[in-house]
C-alpha cells in the first residue's frame, strides 16, 4: 500500500509516495492555480509513471492521501472569496472594522484604511444580548432576526458569519440564528463564532469567523471536486487535509473549519522538519525555508513545533491556533534599493517570478538578492535549474552596478552588502520568533530547505550564533514528504468564566467535557489509539496576553491541582520573560484539548550507501569569500554517507545551492544529508 | 573618531539597533500588568547616547519619543557617576519628564568601563498618586496636586535594587501591586535591550559602532533634507484653539509661525497664549516632542525617527506660555493637550508649503476614569476609557481611519476587548459603533468617531473624572475640508435631566444604572467637499456613515 503526500505550492505541486518497504518516490508537476486539482491529478500521473505503474493502479493501492492546499490562502491573498454578510449583536456591528483602534505603520498618515472583508452595508445587527456570565439580558428577538435575514437575502451574500457578544460562553442565540438561516436561506454557507472559535475577545472571534465564512465555500468546492476526481481515478482510501495547526483532518472537517487551512501548505514543511528532528535525533531545530519572495521561519523545540494564536494573514486576524510560522518578506527576489539618506535597503519589495531578478532576462532591471548571488559567484549562471534555465550574468552585474554607483562602492562591495542585509533581515526574523517563544536560538540547529536557503544559511546561523546546519536531500519536497507523517488532530477550547480563583473541580469539569468532545469527534474518523494533549492559557490578574501552558503530565486528580497548574504558569512566565510574580493572582482563561490520532509509520527512509573515499569535486569556480577564491564545486548527488569536506566550497543540486564558508565543515550523515558544523 | 565607516556596516548597525528596540517592545507588551500598557500599549522604547541624541526608537507612541532626548539630558546632568547595573528612574516634568504618569527607566550600556548608550523605557502608569485616581486632576493648580514627583533617582545601584526607594514610590501610588508589576516589566525590557546593545559593541568594536551611529544620524539628516527641500519656501502661520482650561479661560490659542528655507524649518511658538492655572500647560520636553511629532508626520513615513531626522528642525518658544510652563505649574494633560493643538497649528501652517503631505485633524482626547466597587467580588476598580476612539484625519491618500485615535497616538493605542471589559468591570456596553455624520466632509472624508452607550452596573455609587478637550472645537479640516464633529458626552441618570459632561470634571457622581452616552469626535476632512465623488457619497450613504443626503 502507498501513502501519498501532496503539497501544492505557488509554482510546483510536489508529490511524495512511500510504501511498506520504505521506498520513497518524488515527483514535481506545474501547479494550476485556477483549479489546483488539475495539477494534482497530473502530478499523480507523473508520480505513478516514476513508480512504474498506472495512475489507477497506484491510487487503488493507496490507503492514505495527505494534502496541503493553498486554496484558502490564495482566496484571502487575492481577495477572491465569498460575498459574506455578518449577523451580530445590535449596536456592535463595527468591531471588525475598528481593528481594536490599531493601525500599522505609526508614521504613515497618508495611506487610507484597508477594506474589511465584510463592508458595513453587509453587517447587520440583531436585537439580542448576553451578559458577561452568559445569561441573556435581551432574549433573541425573532422579528429582528427575520428582518436581518431578509437584509442578508437582499445583499446577495453567499456566505454568512454569525457572531454575538459572549457567545463563547453560551451559544444559544447563535444556534437559533443559524437554524433560522438554514431554513430561510438554504443555499447559503454559514459560519458560527461559537463553533469556529469559542473564546473570549470579540475582535478575534468575529474576524476569524468572517475569514471562515469568506474561504469556506471555495475550500468546500475545491475539496469536493478533488475527492470526486480521485474516486473517478480509482482512489478508494482516505483523503486528509493538513490544517494550520499541523495535524490533518478529513475533508468534512477541513470544510467546516476552512479558516483552519490557511497555513495548510507551510504546515507540511513543519511536519517535514519535525520528522527530520526525529530521524536525526536533534530535538531543537529552526526550520528555515527561503524561497523567491518570502522566508518562512518556525521552531521545533524538544521535538515539538510550537503553536500560536497570534496569526494574521493578508491583513486579517485569524486567532485559530496554528503552527507558529513567521513569514518575512525576504527571498531571492527581494529588491535592493538606496534611499535618500544613501542607506542600502533590501526588500520588502520583491521582483517575484515575473519579471523576476535581472538575471532571469524577463525585463527585470532591479538588483535582487539572486543577482547579488550571481555576482558573488555563489550561483552558477549556466547551471541554474540543472542548466534548463541559464541566467544572464551580465544583467545581474549591470543591476548591481546601479546600486554600487549610488553608494559609491565597487560592484563586489555592493553585492556583498546586499547579501549581508538580507541575511540580517532573516536572522532578525528568527530572533523575534525565538524571543516570542522565550528560547535561545544558540542551542538550535538550522534546518535549511527551500530553493534559496542553502546560500544564506551559514551567514544567518553565524549571526544568531547557531553552530550547526542541516541540509536534507529531500529539501526540495520537504513539505510533501512531511505530510506522510502528519497525525490526525482535533482541537477544542473553552473559556472559563469566573471573577475569583478557579477551583480544582472547575478545572476537572472543563477538561473532562473538552476531552469527551474532542475524542468523540476524532473517533468518527479514526480507529487507532487516541492521545490527549491538554493545555491552558493563563495570565497574571492584570495582564491581557495569556500564555499557553502545557499540562501534559498534570495529575487531574491531585488534591493540589490548581497550585500545580499555577506553578507551571509561573515557571513558563519566567522562561519567557525572565521573571515570575508568585505572589500575584493567576487567571485561568482558556482550557484547550487536542485529541491526536497517531498514524502508523511506514518504514524509515532507506539509507544511502556509505563511502570512505574522499569527495571528488565536479569542478572549481571563483566565488567571493571576503576575497575572490577559487573553490571546489561538489554535486550533492555525488556525496556519500561518511564523507566529509571543508569550506570554502560550493555544493550544488538541481534546485538548490549550498555555500560552505571558510572553516566550516560538512559531514554527510547516514541519510546522505549535509550536516554542517560552523567554525 | 578616526574609523571610516562603509555604508554596509552603517546599514547593519542601524538594522540591529532598530531590531533591539522592537524586541524591547515585544517584551514590554507581553509582561506589563496594567490595562493601559498591555492592552492599550501606552509605552515607548528608545536608545539614546550620553549626549541625549536619540539613536533608535520603536514605533509606539509618537509623543513619547521626541521627549526622550530631554529626559536623557536631565539624567546626564544629575548623575556623573553612573555604574554598570545602575537603573535610573524619573517622571518630573521639570527635570526631563513630560507629565507625571509617564515613568521613564534608563539602563546604561557599557563597553568595559566606558559608558556609551542608554536603553530607555517610558510607560504611562495607571496611577501616580496625587489628588485623583488615574493621574488626571482637572482641579490641580500646582503640580503637587498631580502626583508624586520623581527627579532622576537611582533605583538600582550597581545591580542592587534600592528597596527603600521602591517602597517609598509604591506607598504613594494607589495600586502598588500593579505599579510593581509594570515597573518589573519596564526594567525587564530595558535590561533586555542593554544585553543586546552590549553584544553589538563586542561584536563590531566600540569605535566602529560609534562611527556607525554618527553615520546613521548623518544619513537620516540627509534623507530628511532631501524631502524638506522639495517644499515651498516661505513664512507660514497656523493656529489651533484649546476649548478651555476648566478654570474659566476659553479658546486658548496655540500659534505656530513656520519659516521654511531650503532644507531648514523653524517652528516658532512664541505667539501662543500665556500659561494656564490648570493642567492644560505643556512642559518643555513635551512641547519639543509635539513639534517633532508634527514634523515626523510630514516627512516620509520610512525615514528613521532619530535625532538626525530632527536636525533640520529648529524650535523657538517662550517660557511662561501655554506650550512651556513655569516650574511648578500643573501639566498632566499635556501629552494630549496642548500637544494635539501644537501639531494641528503646525500642520495647518504647512498646508501652504506642502499641500500634498498635510492631513485633516485627528481626534482629540476626552478621557473618563471611573472608580468604584465591583459588586461581584466587592473589590475596588479603576477603569480608564480607551473605547470610543475618535476618527482620524483625511489625507491626500484618501478618507481617514474611523475609531483610531488622536494626533499623539495615531492608531498606536489599542482599546481592549469589550467582552473582557465586561468580565473585569461592572460595566455594560450597550452600543459601540461608528458615529454617523461625525467625519469632516471633504474631497476625502475624515474618519468617524464612535457612539458608545455604557451602563454602570455597580451596587453602590461610583465616582468619575474627565480630562481632555475637543468638546467645542472639532479636529480641523484641511485645504477646504470641513472640521470633524466635536466630542459630545452626556450622563443619563434616571430621574434627572441628561447632563452634558465637561471635558475637565472631578468627582462626578455616578449612580448604579447610569448610562454614559459618549459620542467621540470624527476626523477632519481634506480638500473641498464639492470635489467628493458621487460614488464616494453614495457609498457613505449606503454604509450609514452619513445619515442625510448631501
């Protein structure tokens, strides 16, 4: 039987299949943004060809297909989602447009406000009101509800978000409104806040519910199409979708919580990273995925990828827990410029893939990071994409010369400056990510993947005092490969209401109810063993930001349960922010439970054949290592486990280039991956 | 300084420094206790050198930032013997502070035994002692009635906290627990910055970093001058009016004469009215900060806001006027008023020099603080209103932001969740929506203020204070745009006539069940209303942002 992972990216759809013997086959196929399922089906064809069977035969022998999709992401980024209307508490219909009174970029007073996903004319107030303790001070007014539904009908909305104040405590008004909507407007998609995010804080809840309403119809349509195409092509197994929190869920769940798929793509990269951590026995990794326009940074700490609810995408607040991925606008396409103070800047503007860097020869004139890499000799202009797409070195030089002239520098100094600035920016992104999680990056190893990462990893690592870099051979399809090992996951949470200290019975009651709900739901999809993960969000009395405290091994029946939980909070606060205030009141805000269904692992990757022979370079070329040096160039495919080499050197593969700095040492590990120790 | 600095090293050091202040801000946001800091973000971070030059700052509250150099100078003047591990604290407006609630902590950064920089955290305390809770005392006629004054003091000596001083401060503040928590957060953030800056020194070498700092300031100055030199030369006048001082004076004038020559700007505020007996006076540092803030809004948003950017700017003012009060005068309102009016007067003057950069007036601050007892747990509470943010001004770029804030905060103050407020305070927010018709008309419309109806759900009477301005004068329209609607707050109490709340009242009696009917101001419009497009007007009507056909 096969397990297949499919990751749809902006340019390529990556596919990986594995079977019981541990045999692993990769395929790449162009993505088809208009309907991603076309590219997926074509990719499956290619994958079957590489395995040496027909697509139908392969699919018939596949029990699990795990899919990372960017359908929701793109709908949000390109503003191509549903026409959404909002039903909300009367007198509070502007919450989403008020954005809590905040505006990005403090000193920019000349950019007008962004358009909300739901404009005011489609936000309808309904007479009803719950109090802070969940009791109704104004019962849901049936006449007002019908009037609002009539307004929704007139607005031609195709999807409706329902969000009432304090519904996280008591969903009764929302449920009644949803029922009425289903009767009155049967064709319209409905998202309910007490279902999507049953948590206190109305801005986050309404914004997340609106995003869900906005992407749900598109996601549902896509997944239904894909499932139909797969079945027609002979697939009889289960289709799972990777969610933003890194777990996977069946199509029905991804359709319900469509806002939970916005990071489906990069989440696969983290699954892949976690698997790398596992295989390598390195529990602390910084996955560093540098592509053309952006770099995704996350953290694997103690083998666990951290989750956060601070998410924001395309200007929309999405407060669902998702893998903590910081996406920074820095990549190979980032454009260098010189401002009025003669200061060099790199990014955030990007040349993208069209026109792309100057060296692509598509009319791009701006100097990009890729152009600097060509000038510095890191990228071999002739061998780019295996020689299929040679680069125009002269164009890179001309572009970099313009920057050099503006700064009164030589060409090489300007190129080295661009290289330095982009590295700094990425190191900065890692530093802020680690600070937010209260960890010290120095004990981590950098996991380098994505097309451009290998050329920058060493400098970025050095900037952070990281001493070790791993470059897996699966770097170019890491996300799809990671999906093969995703677990099933279903998360629920509940806000605790109370003005005093929580009692042990309340804690037990909260978790018992959540565990029953989570495990019950997961049981519907999964027959194997279910593990429960518990955590709580807590804060000091007067703080507003909660921190997430894992309660994995807490004994819920212990007599000093609350003291134990509070002590864990104090310790976590100390880890994160250097101090704890043990005399202060601790507030228990949200209880969280994840039910996790561990899928059976296939055999590990087959080990490559080792060799003790010295590495033989394929050639030599000039590259800039503080001065021009003629350095050896190795083929990644030629390197065998057991071999090692010292920098300066360049290691090339079809889709990536790895720079080995002076004094750094590369060892090829048992999997054939590069393990680089920095000097 | 003999080290020659290349543009790349300069960029690298600049990037590092701004990343350090960002990190400090992240730490502060997540660790502070009081609602005013962790939710409303009323704090700022900076790095200054020993001559008081601002080297880097994080974009938080603009009116704090321009004041930090003056605070640093006061510290330098007071202490010649700063040692590693010292922490210095101050708030006194006559010794480097802006107003008493803004507490500022300084941590020195050394390279060996050479002291080079300060990492600085300024944060607004939710109480600072004095005659009224929450620091704002409209009745004050002397600074002694506004709270505890802290000249530059060493709170830590060589790494050892002065617990006696800490006790003295906490004893003078109404909520010592919160105060201590916030102070711990401030020091944590400043120390984080110190560690990171020290690492920068050790990595690049002190001489290189020092040379890079000079180059950063020079480059920023150059960048700013390039922008300013494109504006029209001349002498320009603008003025703005404060409603009143709460002690009988009305229409207090802030007058700006701006002389623009080449890439230099001189702002002369000497024509402003004499100082007041009440807290609407500005301290000197705050006046400087307000002028810097106006200038920062006119230059490009992406120019670093450091001392270099302010070099083309010269400020002239006279002590004894409303913008620069004599020692001992009350000043608590100054970070909002007259700061907002100083900014508005300067922007108005500049509308003739750089019309494609000026914007309509942003809202003014009209705050309410309520002190009472929560019947659910019999605890005392102090609530500060951050909801009902006023509208922002329209600009050449388009309509203004609604519900966004004042000139001095411009979308940097977050109002917390209403659900959380209802859980934590005995308050019921019946309505909190955009206030139709409040945005100033114009080719581009000012942003809308907010209509808030809030019911007090205490069992016993509570007390309210107000502090602010802008109930008579709305934010100004620019280049033909109309003014935004002024604030209009009323107290609705059963069995009594509705009462319009004044902007400077102390000890307002609030009875259980009373409703505060808050209507916050809209922003000023930009450009002539005749030029507003038919589509834009139709959309305003469809969205209910304007109620009447125009």
